[in-house]
């Protein structure tokens, strides 16, 4: 394998939204991801972050994000610290600013998963080290970088692909809009009336799409979205923090389930994605998620590789 040169333009930057990066930079993350994935497949050392430490703040649950970041930093030669927000002084009133300034004296990077997107922006403002967004109520950029890398592996391109997202206009749908807009992939969000994605995100994504040629749509009919789609994507109907609405949403999202009948209306070689965790029998049936068109565990794996690339790009050197 040829040696890897990291684009110095990433060094020290935060990774909070795909919207903040150019199409070339998104492609650079994928180039580094491919290199790292192959290194890992060959079990060859690739300690680009030798001796560096990543703090991982969680105020919400996680399986994939926690494990993939912790294993990822380890494989890069660094060390990951799991920091439950319950145990930090943050919970007892220490400000985000003071937390950021303190952690910046110990660590080389911070990954945070939390509710309010503004908290991540504030953390990044006060920290002197890179901050990586591991999910907020608004965005889930690392997820969508892993998803787009998976689509690239499966389809050989991103530009011109059609992705149909069926479900809630949530954080994942927002990052899909930003991601599609950057790389020229059409994204149609199909959601029940009242559950549309944030209008400001749609507006910003449409501005990005002017450069890439992506067509971004929001509709209320799943069949309209799925027709001619290369990728079907779904996520839980009630995201973390919305547990109280679970029952109401179960009723209002009836008809927004990816089942075999809906899948049959997409292209015959369409792939099915889900960021996981899935509520089987709600937004997706067992038959589809376990079926031959599903790539959900490839997506989960690629979180590891793409996040290693992001960490290496922003934290190395
Ligand atoms: N997809 C995702 O972020 O999974 P976790 O909530 O398990 O981290
Ligand atoms: N939309 C989901 C994604 C989980 C990875 C949530 O925020 O709970």
C-alpha cells in the first residue's frame, strides 16, 4: 500500500456538520477512510494518533458510536476516555466553557453526543482542541459519512444516486440532506405531515445543492419517494429524548414502514440502510432488515473506518 499523506487543511478543525466542509473535503475523508479500512483489514499498524487522547462525552445512550470511537482511537495508537455526563461536574453546574477549557489541557480531541446542538457549538468555541459531533438533536454527521462511504462501496459512485428516506424528519434526515447536497446525491424525505425536517436545514442544504446538482425534496407519500430509488433509508420514529411521544408517533407513522411491498417499488438493485438501533416491526420489517438488500451492518462497521479518518485528519500532527 502506498503511504498516506493527510491533507493539512483539516488539522485542528471541528467536525460538527457536513455542511461545514467542501465536496473535495468530504471526498478526502473517504480517501483516508479507504486507506485505513484496508490497513485494518490487513492488520497492518497505522498509528497515526500515537499517544493522543480522545475524550468521549455522552449525555445519551450509545452502542455504535461509543464502541467505534473507542476502538478507533485505540487502533490509531491513541487512548479513548468514556466520560458519562452524569459523572462530570457539568451535571453539577460547571459551565460548558470551563469544561472545554479544562479538557483542552488534557486531551487532543473531544467527541460529544448530547441533546442541544448549541452545547456542541459552545464546547467547540471554548475548546482549543477539535470537537467531533457524535449526535445531537439536530445532526448526526459521522453516521451519514459512514452511510455515504457505504453507498460508495456498494454503488461505486454517489453523484446521481437517489436516496429515499422514509420516516421522521430528524437529526439523521438533516445530515442526509447536508451529505446528499455536498456530494450530488438526490435525497427525498418522506414523512407524515407535521414531521418534516427543519426548514432552515432544508434551505441551507438546497443552497449547497446548487453547486452539486443534487435534488432535495420533502414529501408526505412514501411511494413517491421510493419510486426509482437506489437507496432506501429509515430510522426510529421516536428519537432519543422523545420517548413520551412513542405511542402517538406509532399511530401517526403507520404507513411509513419499509416492508417488502415498499421495497419492491424501488430499483431492483436498491440497497436498504438504517443507522440503527432499529425498532423492528415499526419503521422496518424483519424481512427487509435481514434481507439480501440490507447493508445495515456494513454501515455500522463503516462508522469505525470513517471516524478513524475524521480523527486522523483533525487530530494528527
Ligand atoms: N447509529 C448510532 O449512532 O448508534 P448508537 O446510538 O448505538 O451510537
Ligand atoms: N434519530 C436517532 C438516531 C440514533 C442513532 C436518535 O436520535 O435517537
